[in-house]
């Protein structure tokens, strides 16, 4: 079979069978490391509240509000960077420059933040933090915009796109699981607490090195795809598929699939920001379960069964389509998240241990593994679905705007999820943690128990219910995408 990526479709005897530009498995895997590169930073920055509060001396409420405002700023930068990406083409490609520059700026901004902020005079400390964190946001937008927009050129085969979800899920789990293990088993035992500046100094060095390695491999993965012949290049200002502000507004108004996908993903992301907040994990593992080391180990121990669930989900998506599988696994996530909530109410939840394995330990790890696999599907399936929305827009209007699709997704995603950080900070201040975050070993109270259940269980369930409602109006199922590809095939032959 001809797999030349310079053509959109292959010629076949059966004109009704859509043919696709595909990618080698290693290309999909390597490019997915771009997701790992940015999520390593995201996993590290989950602890920035502890640095800002415990070392830089910024109050809990203030740092929570600052991080919320900066995430809103992140949303503002998304459409700007997306517009620039759609306008970019040349000898260095459309996406590789943003990956390279973004990762370099991430290293610079995070190094400045963690190595210097606490040395700045107090009256300048907050403005300095905002400035450096703003640079981090811009750099992060550069690199993550590529993750969401470049999916459309890696492959447009509906059976290959779900494979992207497998690699994304694997690498994101590795990033977060690895960081959690590193923090709980290496950094905290070695440095004592989050109030030690040396902890964050080591943290940033390791993150920078690993993220740069992932970025280099991701650039290698997209290298042969990131060429002008793989893009539908915009014409002059008066042409129908020209990339203009007016064209952007038309896309935002008329592309219903991306609208519904954004609603589904942003509510999930809000919930994810809440339940993965460093303070929430401390409350759950370090206070309620009284065994914070489990936090680092549980992701590693359950990684294989969780990935098996992801593989099962991907195989279903290749057969039934991404939309249907996303709905199925969202329902499963609701069920198993509720089970976690019931387990947290158990009187012997603080006996969960790997040293003395008992029934509740086995039950908790089993439910967690299944839940983690389901959440990996729901969180990551939406990324290749953005590429479906890009193809739909090409079919609908003739515009190839992967940057806009990714930027719109990120804009609303960041804006809504930005409320998650402020939400946790405000709620913690209400229950008595206005000056300092909960610490490992604090006394367990009913207020902490129910607050943790609300953060970790109830909030994501509400987000998933909203996702299920929005998916009822998302029509790009497997059959619809095949019809779109056939129509693009005919249009491509007419213009040839």
C-alpha cells in the first residue's frame, strides 16, 4: 500500500473507500513525547503553591488567586499563538520552531522562578513572581499548542488517531507517576519538607533535562510531516480559505463539534485541576490515609493494569469510534470515582499499606487502577478528537486551521480550569488553611475528610456529567468522519 504522506488520499478502484495519510508507529510515539515534555513541567508546577507559600512567603489565598489569573492569561495567549501557527510555514516547518523555542523558554522561566524568587526583596517578590510565571505561561503555550494542533498532520486515519491516545496516556501517566514517586520517595525523605529550597533546586534540574530529551525526540517524530506539502496553505487575503480574524470568528460560530468538545474537556480539566491539586493529595494520602508514600507508589504499581485498560479502550475506539468510547469510559469513571469516595469513608482506610497488605489495600488499589485507566481515556481521547474537528472545518469551509482548533480548545480549557486552583485555595481558607497549606501528618478531622471527598470525588463526577450532556451534541462519530474523508477525497481530486 502506498503510504506517501505527500498526498492526502490514495487512488483505489473503489472510489467510495476513503484513504488516508498515515504515520509510522514510531512517529506517533515520538511525537507524543511532546506531551510528556510539557506534562513534566505541569507535574512539577503542581507544587509551585508550596514553594510560593512555604519559601517565598506568599499567602495561600494570594498564591491561589495569582495562579488563577495566570491560567486565565494562559487562555489569552492560546488564540494568539494559534493564529501565529496557522500563519507560519517555511524551511523550519510550522510546528518545530514552537516546540524548540517553547521548551527552551520553559527551562529558563522555571529556573528563574525556583532559584531566585525567594531572594528578591519582599516588596518586589509578587511582581517578580508574576513576571517570571508569565514567561512560563508563554513558553508553555508555545509547546502545548503544537500538541493539540499538529495531530492533524501526523495522521488522519480514524484507526490510527486513537493510537495517539495510547501514547499520550502512557507518557502522561509516566510523567505524573514518575514525579509523584520522585517527590514522595526521594525529595521529601531527603530534604524533609516542601519548605526546603534545595528540594526545588534539584526538582527543576531533573525536570529540565528530562523535558529537553523528550522534546528532541518529539521533533524527530514530526520532522518528515512538518513540511508545506502536508498543509493546505492559506491563499491571499481575499480567498475563501485565507486565515483572517473574520475567518476565525466564523469558525468559532459555526463549528459545533469543537464547541461541544471544548465544553466536555474543560469541565473535565477543571475537575482534574481540583482532584490533582498538591494540597488535595496531601489531605488524601498524607492525612486521611496517613501514608503519603503510597501517593508516589500507587501510580507505579497500578501503571500496568491501567495501561491495559487504555489498550482495551483504544481497541474499542478503533472499531466503534472515539465519541462512543469516550461516552462509555466517562460513565465508567463516574462509577469507580464513587467507589473511591465510599472507600475513603471506611473506618480502616488508614490501614492501606504495602507493608501489611489487607483486604482494603487490595480493594483500593484495584478500584484505583481501573479508575486511572478510565480517566486516562477520558482525559486524553479529546486530543485526537481535535484533529477530527480540524478535518471537519476543512470539509465545512475549506480552511485548514489546526492552530485555531488547538488554541480554541486550550483557551476555554485554561479559562475554565483556572478556576480550579482558586476554588481549592478559597475552600481551604474557609476550612482554616488560609495561612498555610495542609501538611503531611496533620491531624485528621471530619472537615478534612469531607472536604477531600468533595475535592477528589464529587467534583470530577459533576464534571463528567456535564461532559456526557455535551457529547450528545457532538456528531463526529466514526461513520461521519468516513463521510467527511470521502468528500475531502473528491474535492482533492477536483483541485488536482
